[in-house]
């Protein structure tokens, strides 16, 4: 609330004039404040998925792949790749350009998690640029809650990717035409699974990024860690992506109340 709005009740302006010789004025207002450059991020289709919705999406993607594989239908290999791709989107919360631009060489070890081998982190080379600057680079770590992605990626690299017969092509995500996966194909993978799962039509692939960021917050990771994982320059952008559930808020409130009552009993 602006300090000026309470002046009639508290006399702040008069007090400031008396003590400092100047009355307070509002510095930031709609006329001189910079709006967020991506207001469309508030669209309903870019809300976080619930945990049940994420699981339903993965089950649907696996189901599509299994149905095509069991019947020997064309596109089974692509469907299996798409299933792994969607799980990777959720595990790391990357943008489409960042995910499709990954090379196999961008898989990194994390000395703190040696059991994950080369799947301890991803090195993102094509991060979102700003103000005409080149793409920003960052390392996105595999968090313990998502360490299952190591098995997914290992299966993809060991059993699936070689069957695309891409030779020495550097791309991590490849196509049956022996090229790099496009952002449009990534969108198609999400839409196919979304329809099969019966999820709302307005959900978009970018919802996966919102889901990852939100769930990291719910897991209790510090705001700065989540911001760095997401590749956001300012924390305010990360806040836009975050939509914690009522269940999480209730748990947080309960824990705070429990701690507060414990303190009162101790005193």
C-alpha cells in the first residue's frame, strides 16, 4: 500500500514536512514502472501440472510407445524417444530451445553424486539471451528427487538413440531422418501425450517448466538455487513460474504453527 494512501489517517506527510522539510511522494507507479516482458506467462495453459497430472502424462506417453511397439507399428521408436524427452523436460525444467539444442557432450558428471555417473548435470549452451547478448550458459544439476532421470537417459542413449543410426551427429535428441529434434516436434510429443492422458487442452509444453520450478520450491530448495536452475536473471521471474499447491501451503503452515507452539511451550 502506498504511504500516501494512509496520510489522512496517520498524518505521515505532515510529520515528514515537520521533521525533514519534505513530504513523501510515490516513486514507482504504472506510468514509470517496467512491465514484465512476457505477460503471456500468466496464461492458464502455462500453469504447473499437479503431481498426478505429471504421472498421467508419463503413463500416457509410455502407453503410446508400448501400443506401437507391441503391434509393430511405424513410429514406435519415435514414441519411445518422446517418452524419454518429456521426462527429461520435467526433470530439468529446460526451455524448448535449450532441450533441443543439447548435445550428448553436454551430459556432465557431478562429483557430489557419483552414482549418477554422467547424468549428474546438464550443460546448457543455448540459454535464453537478453538485450542482444549471446545465449547464456549454465549448468543444471540433477536433483535427488529427480534422480530417476539417470536411468531414463541411460536407456535412451544405450538402447534407443543408436537405432536412429545418426552416426557421429552430436545432438542428444535425434529424429528418424538423422537430424536434430525440432522444437515443433517437442511440442507434438507433449500434445500427443496430453490428449492420450485426457488432460486439459490449454496445457502447453511450457507447463512442464512451470511444474519443475514449482515442485523444486515445494521440495524445499532455496529460492536462489531454483532461480539458477531455471536460468532466470531475477528472482521475480522465477516467482511468476511458481504456483505452489494448496496442499504444500497447508503443510508449510502446519509446520510453522507446530514450531511456534513448541517455542511457546518452551518459554
